[in-house]
C-alpha cells in the first residue's frame, strides 16, 4: 500500500510538470508574467540568465507553452525580439550586433518594463464606494472658436475602439462619478510596450488635486485639457484610479523598481480602477505599427556631452582612435587631451557607465605612459646634447691662446647680461599689469570680475530687475542640521545676475542666514518699493519641510525651531507676498526640500521668443515658480542649482525665458537625482499669462 501511494504521488507530480503549471503561487509583489523562449534562443547561459532574472525580480517564470504565455523572446538575425502574445506582434527589437553583453541587459530591462506596465494595466481594484468611469470625447473647434464634441457613433473605430489620427483628431476627457462619495481621479497611459506616462495630470494639463475632485453622481468634462495625437500608431490603454483623496502617481510612472507600487499599496482597498482603450492611426485609418530598434547608449549628461565635444576639438585627428585603434599612432598628443580623457572617464563612472569609464581610463593610462616615456626620452636627448656641446666648447677653449680666451669670456659675459636685461624687462611688464589690475579692482568694488557692460536698449530694458536672494546655511536649533553650500551657491547666483544679466547690485537684497523676521522685513521692503515696471526674482536655498497634515510646505529660517511650526515660513506666506508685490513679473526659484508644494498647478508656456513674442509676454503679469523637487528632500550639494548656474552662465540669448531655462536643466537634474524639478504657475497670485525674461548684458 505504501509503495502504491508513492507511485501515485510521482504520477501526479509528472502530470503537473507536463502541463507546464507554474511553481507555487506568486508572492504579493509577483507580476505573474509568463515568458516563452522560442527555438532561436539557444544559448544555455542566456537561458539561465533570463530565468534567474525573472525570478529575482519577481516578474514571473519561463513557460514552455507559447499558447499560454504573455510574451515570447527570440533572436532574429542581429536582433533580440520581444513578441506580444497572442497578437504575435513584435514590440521590441534590440540590436545585438555590437555590444552583446549590453544587449542582454537591455533585453532584461525591456522585459521588466513590459511586465511593469502589464501589472499596472491588470490592477483590478473595485471598491464600489469610489466607482467611476471616463472616456475620450472626439472634438473640433467650430466657427466661433468653441470646442464642439463629435458623436462617438459617427467617429472612426477599429474593433469598437475609437480611432484618432495624427493629422486633425483631437479629444477632451469626460469623467463620471458613479458613487455616493466625492472622488479624486488620476489617469495613467500605458502603450503597447508597457511604457507609462501621465495622462491626467501631465505637463500640458497639470490639474491639482482639488481640480480632479468630482462630486457624487456628477459628470465633468475637462475642456481645458485638449488632447492631440502623434505616432507611433498603436493601441493605448488609459488606466484610471479613483480614491477618497488625491494620490501622486509620479513614483509609479517613474518606476525604477517594483517597490514604487508599495507607494499606493495601502490605498488598494480604497480605490477603484477603470480602463479605456483608444487607437492612434495613420491617415488611412490603419495601425501601421513600426518597431523602433533599441541600441545600447550609455547614460549621458550635459557635462559629459560638452567634455566629449571638447575632446574632439583638442585632438589633432578628431578622436585619434580614442577607445580603439590608438596603439602605434605617431601623432603628438597634447597634455590637455590626455587630462580630458581622465575627466571623461570620471564622468562616465559617476553616471554608472562602468565599461565606458574603464575604456577611457585605459586609453588615458596608455597615453599617459607614452607621454611620460616621450618626456623622459626628450629630457635625456637634451641632456646628451648639452653634454656634447659643453665638451666641444671645453676642447675648443683649451686650444685658444690667452688673448682668445679673454675675448671668448667677454662675449659669454655680454650674452648673459643681455639675457638678464630681457628678464628684467619681462618682470617690469608683469608688475605694470598687476598695478593696472589692482586699480581696476578698486574702481569696481561692487562686483566680482570684470565691470559689467551696459545692458541692451530694448523693450525689456525699460524694466528694473530686482532680486531677493536668501541663503540659509547655519541654524540655531541643534535639531536642525547645518548645510554647507547655500551661501556659496547664492553668492555665485548674485555674481552671475550682476555680471551677465540686467541686475544692478543696488537692486539685489542678499540675505545670509536671515531670521524669519528679517525675511519678512525684506519682503515688506519689496512691497513698498516695487512697481509694475519691475521684474523680481526671489531665490531661496536652505532647509524645507512638508507637513502632511496641513498639506503645506515650509521654509526654515535660521532661527526656526524644529518642534515649533510657528517659527517656520509657510508657502502660503510667500505666495501672499508674491500676489501683492506690485511687480510686472515675479519668478520664485526655490532650492529646498519639499519646495514643489508651492504649486497649485502647472501650465505650459508658448515657445515664441521673437521681439513681438517678448512684447506679448511683457504686457501680461507673471507669477511663476521653479523648484528643485516635489516632496522628496533635495541634497545639500544641489544638482539643481549647479545646472541652473551653468545654464545662466553659458546662455548666449539676449532674452532667456524662465521656461526655457527650466527646460534646459530639467532632464539633466532628472538623470542625476531622485527629485523631480518643477516649473509652473502659482494660481490666484495675479498671474495673467506673462513670463519672467532674463535680459542678458552685452
């Protein structure tokens, strides 16, 4: 009997394996994606690598049955491919021809990206207390310039899914609260590759929490959010979330590991999800899906790109075979070129490009060794030449008569005296230059560096540029840690504004470690002296705090007490002054923890920067803010201010819009920090659609 039971047990196990059933049920965080490896995927190492990756990342498992799998992986010529099932459509092609090791890493990244999108897409949260629905409504502008909806019955569809082309289609969002409770909603867009993006809110329609609130059994049409469409041609899923309070979905959209879903896990029981699909089609109404080819590209930054460009200019033969083919070259390599190689290696390492850093370091070491060898060989050659010349002259001297020796020594003495006279002349010239520089410094004591040139006489120059710069570094409360860099950063900003832009030093209020009272006093003074012919820049660097209960951000002045909120400065205090100070344009730049809470909503600005465009912007009031992050603490050594200063210094445009300044630094800050920099409008602060413009000095 015991033997019979054992045989029966093994029979059951064999049956389960034959049916390709998964191992034990996935854990809470497991995505449950079934991945099929087709017959072209034959490398044992790669097979094992993919299998280990799926399990380690809790993505799913390898399935032998293609008909039960979600995606299939294969190799087609020089490309890895990921095919979506059961549609049998290739969604990823990864170039494997040049960097095989990197290609397999890209493949794993894309599997994870698809799995993550798959997980979000399949979240099925149905708390009926917050049930809702939404849809895209096709629209056109009528002859009166008003938005007019088009009946979906008469609109193009494929398999009962609305089609939108990239030529003249447009849509607005309609949301219906089906529950008995107020709800807050957000919508994420998921494409066919599993990539996520914000749909509501996003940079073009940045509705704040209260603007996404819908009362029970109400339908709201958001005409202010006007959507148009662009390739690729594909079917997209809009995943909507409704909850009793607003939720920030940025950590999910910017997912770096599955832990970001933990951010909303606690809300799962109080959420309702809804899906809406739509197609982006070509002019023929077809989904002509084209698969982009993914090629390995190392992480980059503005600093790295600039260094590579400088390296190219320094080389006598462009890259001179840098990274490959450098051996045996007879070209003369400059010391600047060699040091630039070392610098680029360090930048790659900081960006996580280990292999590239190693390649540049190896190239640097080879050139450095050659430079050292050539220097030693050149020095020895010179020493040998000098020795031979000394020996020749000694032999010549021995053969001279006494009279010839006297004449020879007199000539040598005259030569040395001439050399000494020439050196004295150079020293005199240097002393004269130093005296001239000291004199110029005395005449320009208000600025560092060269005396600023007169600003351009154009329409912007009719305005007075003022600035309030606040740097909080040293705190009296021991519970608040001191900072190292705010005063240094603020000082550099002040110098850039004076030397590069139309800010006079007399119009800049510079506060280091001010108390709460001193900050309010400076703001009161600006309120008294400012007019509608002024542009005002307010800059703050220091500690910030976000209070979750009050849902409000605060600055911490130098005399702040960590356990006393009354000693902090609320964002609302700052906003009140920004609303009432009578300037034409005011820009707040805040480099502090939780500074993103100053926003009520963001709004896109026009790209026009012609003279006529500048005039339009100047005619309307502006109240904008630019901040280094949302609700995460920002580091003491600020990447945000580093690239803000860099962009202001390198700008060559006469008129630099604040929005263009932000666009220049946004990507590099995102790539180098965990923070999400923000730029937008402070609502209810007297904003009318204008924009702060930096006027560059000639």
